[in-house]
C-alpha cells in the first residue's frame, strides 16, 4: 500500500469526490448534466459521454488536491485515460488526488429491510488490475432500509468479508453500508449499525484498517467512536439525496466526518456551461463541501 497515499488520506484536510456512477446510474447522471438519452445510441456511446463529463470535472482547475483528498472512480474510468495518461495516474501525479475504484456490481433485492451487494464475480482480477493501475483503495455499497437487527448484521458481515479480501489484495477498502435517509427507522438502524460495525472492527487483525462511508447520522457526533477507532483510517459521509446545503450543514455538525459526495458535488454542472461557468460552478461546490469537511 502506497505510504504517501496512506498519509494523505490519514492526515489530509479535504473530502473525497465520488465520481463512480455505474451502468445503472449513468443515464440519470447524464440527464442531470444536460445530456438526454437520445444523445447516444449504445452503452459504449453512453460511457464515452460520461467519461467526457468526468474528464471535464477532473481536469478543471477547481479540481485539485488542495481541497480534494481522493476520488472514487467507476471501473470503466480507471481503464481509460485522461489527457493521454491512465486515469488513476493522472489523478495522483497531476492533481495530488488519491484514486479509489468502485468494485460492487449493484444491489440485491430487499430482504429483512436491507439490500445486500450482489455477488462480485472476478473481484480478484479487478483488484489486481486496480493495483497495477496505481489505485489505493476500493468502495462498495449496500443499503439499509429498516432497523432490522438480522438484516443489518448480514450487511455488515458481507461488507467486512469482502473488505478482508480487498485488504489481502493490498488495497484499502471503503465499506459503505448506507442507511436510507428516508427510512422511517433511520436512527434505530444507525444504532444497530454502529454496534455491528464496532463488533466487526474488534475482530479485525491489529495490522489492518478499513475506511467507512456512512450516511450522515441523525444524532450529531454519533459516529465519533468510529472516527476515533484505530482500526478505521477515515470515516466519510455520503450525501444520500440531501441537497448540498443540507448535507453540508449536517456534515459540519459532525467533527471528524468528511464528505464523499456525488450528486451534491456535481449536481449543478451542465454540458451547456462555458468552461468558465463550469469551473466557477464546480469551484463553489468544492469550496462549500471542503469547508463543511474541515469544520
């Protein structure tokens, strides 16, 4: 594991940009960006367009390591180039931004109030390719809908089981058991989640650490014990459907918790904007999220 990247994540001030929309969420991301579905005729064309969008974001003068610690890439982005350089290499060497890659293959159907991850065929191969590309870590998402103790236990077990496989491949896993912000049992679910995560951290080898990506909690400071846990490198927060302003306000009330936003970061960007307008819009988003992350 790259020690410079490790130190940057462990000690840096800033946040993580989530640029990892996959096949299922890409059409929506493109629509928000102002590219309708009739603008492309195939999946290949769709991914070409979303790579253009991501390239425009990453190459913007507003997107630098001064305020952004890391970026989470979609697998297809990792395998492409930015300005003639492999994407992960460009992020680290040109922008001083640590590269991660999303490894999950989407969500299974809901059972017991949760959506586990689908199986991840070929994960070892993906991890090997990520390591060869200079990627530091990974991210994988599952979702908690209700405060069901058995369901939450299974979601945490799955996250840590796959996380162990990622650690053994020499990469840093971001475990993401998201709690749906619209859950009628959000706070009880968070209490069960904290308890289960803490139990699994106790079972983690002393020389291993993970990162956690969690929904901003209902109770301010609730995840403080995880932020302070020596087996957790960093705890980051997803925006989860909150507006940027609300996500930032909630985040700022949780010291030590930093952002890993997607929609709240790029939601106001448009393909129709001039480069100057685009950079100004992105800069305003980056600055507001950065401020909330270092509060």
